[in-house]
């Protein structure tokens, strides 16, 4: 019995030493170096990215941009074919020249830099107040909050992949980190304060240009600067300079693309906002996915609870999380507390009572968080666009609790909520990966005598087919029909002109899962389920081609091998000859 007691005592002492050791400066410095490396290794272990958006446009867009395919092809990646490809150039370059392990490590390493920026933000916001509190451990606290932020569902599910949210979140966190680090200069104003605001705007603007879904963060941070503890003129001028920097950042990362779209289609955001620009090639409507946003005010007010119990309202993956309702309730309690104080004209609590809650920039961070959430809710309500807020959520909860409760209670409640939230988020899922291999893609391509005289149609948006195009001759034209693109009468005329300009043969590209490579005519007989599935594919394809006066001969179809990465995965496709209807 004594031996057991001594063993338990030694374990307890070891845990205490380990916990105390986390507050050492060396541990903090090592975490800054090792966290991105661990993220890179985790991404490498996951394997080749195979998410739906990569199949649809993240692989095709940079290829089209670099190989003069803009205007030659017609929306093969659906309307996303015309998204700014600049953000995808890095992945395209890596995947083109290096094995999947190298590509995965680099992408994961870059995503892991979010931890470093989050740690900087947390240290800046909590450091002064926590250091003043007796027995506080500012390094350990910052480390734990940063780790909790990086344990969020959306961040981990996108680790190492090409969706871009984990990459552009670096610009959002980077802008916030810069503002907080240079907080005295920002408050002092003058040239140095203006330079800080402009540079922060430039950083977040660059992320907005790379991915427009970050516009809500740029707008929210601009509005949050209006809460500076300074004169009205200082607040307005700081926000204005920040806005100018944001516009400059957008121009730097996306100006070249907007100009190309304007020259090519008469709409810099083609085909989005075509109700304003009215490019003839697309219908005059605003292309936006409004199916995710709340349906009424009741849903608007209860949204964190709704998507916690029914995650399919905000994301396509099965998701488990409980942090958002907790943060939401904390915000409601905080607002109610402030309103009560205003009503009773009660004095604000002392700095000692709210250690860590009223340090430099804390108020701005809370305002930014709340505004970003509301704008996101009105514009998107798609969960994976919340990566920056998901990363900041544990810190924000900690700040709110320290404003609501006495210091000891805030620590106990905050630690319990965060631990419960991290545990509840497991097991994890992701957007799709395949095994590692020397090359990211393997695509068998037939020979074309004169690709400039050929054309290939795709007729189903799901599964996407455009990831195959970079492996075909660059002079071969591709066009997606019936893909969800807002087609106009001029779109159909463009298709007819493309057909008339080529001697042929013309082809339609169809999915061929379950089919053996080689000619369909006279080949191996597939199983009944595959036959039924292929019949549906052929019937749907014929219906779409018929709208353009075209048809295809199923007897001419030939199946070719294709796939992502390594392992036992295959995404074969088939090419069938297309002719005009009588």
C-alpha cells in the first residue's frame, strides 16, 4: 500500500513539475518553432489532398492562368473557374515539382503559423493583466489558449489542404497581431500610428484579395478601430487609413486578376455581381450561395445552438462542437452586464478585479469578434469561413469570463469550458485525403493529332472533372455545360461558335467509376450497380447536350485511368465522341 502511495505521489509531483515547466520562456520559444513543424508532419501523414474544391478549381485555376486558358476554355471548373488563382499558385508549383509528402508538409507548416500568430495575440492581450495577478502564469496561459484555438474543427479539418481558409487566416491574425503589438503608436497617432494602421490594412487586404470571404474580417476590423480610446478624429482617421491600406492590399493580391476579368468579360468579379456589371456571357444575377444563412430572425438569434445540434446547416461534414454556444452565452451575459451598469450608472470594475480582461486591445478584439460573426451570419453562414474566429474563440471566452466573474471563478469556469470543448470535438473528420505518392495526380491521356481542332465538354458538376484538364494538351478547349454556371443566351452562342471553329472530333468527358480501362464497346461487362449508374450518367449527359444541339455515341466511349496520390484509389473517366443532332 505504501509503495502505491509513493508511486502516486511521484506521479503527482511529476505532473506538477511538468505543469510548472510549461510557464518557462524556453518552452514558449520552442513551441513557436515546433508547432508549425508538427502541423507540417501531421499534414504529411494525412496524405495527398483530395477535397472537392481541389477537384473543381484549385488545381485547374492556376494552370489556366499560367497557360493562357482564360477565354479558350469555358468555365470547366463551374463559376469558380474565375476565382482569383493567385492563392493556388503555391500549391500548384509544389505539387507540380515535388512528391506529395513535400507538398503536404509545406502546406501544413504554413497553416501551423496560425499558432504562432495566435500566441502573439494572446500574449499581447493577456500579458500585462495576468502578470500583475498573484500566482499567474502568462506564458502557460497563452500557450494553452493558443493550443485550444488550434484544436477547432474547421482549422483541423482543413489542415494541409487547398481550401485557403487556413492560409488566408494568417493575414487576419497577422493584421490583429500587428495592431496589438504597436498599440501605443496606434493610440498616439501621427505618422507612425498611420503607418501601423495602413500596414495592418495592407495585410488583411491581401488576404481579402486572395479570398473574398475574408472581406467581412477586413470590414469588422475597420469598424472595431472606431472603438479606440482616443478622440473622435483619431478614431475616424485611423479607420480611414486602415481602409485605404485594405484597398491597397486587395489591389496587390487581386488587382491583376480583376483587370484580366474586366478585359475578358466586362466584370472584374465575373460571374459574381453580374446584376451590376451585366457581362453578356452570364445571366444578370448576383451569384451567391444563400442556402446556408438563417431563414428568419428566430434562427438568426439562436444560430450557434442550431448549428451545434444540426451542423449540416453550416457545413457538409459531420461536426461536433460545443464552444460556440458557450461563447455566445458569454457575450449575451456581458452585454446584459454592461446595459445594467449603464442603467444603474454603476462604476466599472477595477483593473485588479478583471485582470487580463482590460489590457491593451482587448476591447477592440471583442468588438472585432462580434462584428465578424454578425457579418458572416448575414453574408455566408458557412462554417469553414469562420477559421479566424474559431482560432480566437478560446481567448475571447477567457476575456469575457474575466469581465463577468471574479478572477478565481473565471479561471475555473474558463478552463473547464475549454477542456470540455476540445474533448467534445473528437473524433475528427476532414475534407478528403489519399495516400502519398511521388506525384500528386496520375492521369492517362489519349493522343490528339491536332488538339487545337478538338474540344471536350463536361456535363455534370458533381463529381468535378476539371482537375483532369491540366494533363491534357494546352491547346485543347474545354467547356462545362449545365454545371450551375449562370448561363445566358450569349453563353449558348459562345458554345456554338467554339464548336463551329473546330473540325473535330469533339468529345464529352464523363465519370467512369467502376469501369475497366479501355473501350466500352466489347469490354468487360461491369456489375449491375455500375451499369445502372452509368446509364444515369449517360441519360443526364444526353439531356444537357441536347440543349446545345449535340449528342454522343455511347459505343464510342473509352475509359482512361486517373487518380489522386497513391494507395488504392482511382477516379477513372471516359471520353465519348460528340456529334450534332440532325
